[in-house]
C-alpha cells in the first residue's frame, strides 16, 4: 500500500496537448472499502476484503481499527488483482477512537455505528478530511437516539451510549450516505425491526448491505430509498470483494472526453454511471457499454453541457470538478449547480488560474468554454479537485504544476502511472515546502 507520508512534499508536472488513448483498469471503490473495513468490527474473527484500492485512506483506516483492538494485515493479492485486507476483530473491541488517524479523514466516523452495535458505547473523535464544506453529524446522532442511545458532542468527540439498541422507524431529512451507513450498521444487531426511510441509494450502500447479509444480517431494500433491517443476535466473519470505483472510472471517461481521446475503462459496473455517461454522450462522445466497463471516444471538441449534482442516481458531487474541467474547454456555455457541498466551488479559483472563464454565484457556476487553458501552478484542496486540476493540465498549453498531491493519492491509486500508460504527459517530482512558499501560499 502507499506510504502514509508519500505526497506531502511532492507535486505533479502535467504537460498539456496529449490525447489519452488505451485501456485502464479500475480497482475497488474508495467510498465502499473504508465502510466495509469498519463493518468488520461487527463480528468476532477474521473478515477478509479483496479488490482493495492502493490508496492512502486504506492504511489510515487500518490504523483506526488497530486502535480499537483489531489486527489488520494488508497484503498484495494474486497478479492482476488488488490488495487484500484481513481484519481480525476481538471478542471485546475497544470503543474509544480518539487518536491521530481518526482526525485525518472523514470516513473514520463510520466506526460509530459498529461500535454502538458491539459495545453499546462509542467515543469517536470528530473526523477531518477534504475541505469541501460542512458535513455535520446531526443525522447520525439523531438515528442513534431513535435506536435508544444517547449521543452528544463532548470535548471534540462524538460520545454515544445505550443500555440496549431497539429497532425504530427512522426518516432521514436528506439521503446522507454516512448517516445511512452508521444507522444501518448499528441496527443489524439491534432488537427488532428498523426501517430507514429516505435512505441513500448509492452503489456503495448496496455493497455494504451485501457484505452484511453475507455476515448474517437480515436486510431488504438495498438500492431503494427504504431499508428494512431485522436485528440478529450476532454476525460472523466473511470474505467480500469491493465493487469497482465508479468515481475513478468516470474520471477516466471525462478525461477521454476532455482530451478528444479514446479510452476503454474496465473493472466497473457501467450501470453505476448511467447519468454520467449520458452527459458525455450529450457532449458529443461516442459511448459503448461492456459487461465490465465502457468505452469513451470523443471525436471532436466537446459541446457544452449543464450539470447538477444530486444524490445517486443523480450526477455525483465527487465529479463536479471534472465537470467544470470539461465545461472549461467545451464549445459553448455550461451551468454547473452544486447541491451537496457548498465549498466544492473553491476549485473554480484554481481553474481561473489556468485561464478558465468561470464565475460562481452561490451554488451555481457559469463556465464559458475556451479552446485551450494556459498552464500555471495550482493547488489541490481535496481529492477530486486535485484530479480535476490534473485533467485541466492535460488540456492546457505548457506545463502545469499541481501541488498538494497527497490529496489525489487518497483517492486515485497509481494515478500518474495510469495516465502515462494512456499517453498523458504527467510526472511526479519532489519539492521542498520552501519552494512552495516561494511561488505563493494558496493551498486552501
């Protein structure tokens, strides 16, 4: 797996003008694997997760689980596969997750539900992660309270307790993925029936439900807005393969469209990307579907397309930076509406450095496409913004320097190597922080 410190003092040099051509294989989904690792807390014994992506957040989650008393081994699988994570959970896990790894990434909060299910107590430090806006835990806590727990924020931690958990009917104000996951994992060992109404429908939720059912949970409605859980007394360990990463796959598809390329993407269910691929077709791309992926051919400059981010099956907020990158070089004017995270548009400031004609107003951005961007030093503020800036550099003149690339490493395994294999002019180089200060401090 990636070195935890890799990327801290590195940058990418992106040379524009290349047309991406070839085939790229997608590994396991970042937004799924971390929750599956947390779910291993629900059963004593060894749970094995395969097709794990080689990203920074996997060893970070491993550190979180080790702090809770688990033994975690990350190893390479057979040639052509991804990493395997084996998690051995003790009969009595620790319930206090208050250590540095927890504060480094948002997904660490997903241990809250499993700890409540197993220990009836949980102390979880408020998580860190990407700078994309407010993501409060109100719905997580409200759901646990309806299951019979108390939950408060004390000294920078979520503190929850319960004598026992009992099933309840819980309606979410918004189909939050994180809240759905935590309530679901708490409910599988609660007494009686729990119904989660307005539940998230993302493929990652379905993947988690499938693994929990393999462990002995009784869940119906996965992939719909209503999840019904019949509590059981205990779960057992299992082996589960992570679904392909639809966000990484879509990033490659959009990259093909931006560079007027021809890219075949494998290792992902194309049904998970139906709307995204339809948008690329509207931009002029030729799309073909395959059993394990899709192919994008962009014969000419993309046409302008409007995007509006929404929960699944809508257009993913994680792809908003790529949508802006596509709009920046498209023929015409695009309107991008961000309905999920209010700070995603911080990315637009960096796009303007590259010459993009873009303006934001509240949760809307208007982008007038130009034939080509111009190179400049830019800074990543989160995983997806970083990837979006690299894609923008591919359609800029000269060499674009993308800084703070440790963000990209958290979500895109072997990003540089895969881009190079497709013909992209990208290289990773080291740089001291004094160099960054010399060109200007603008990371956030």
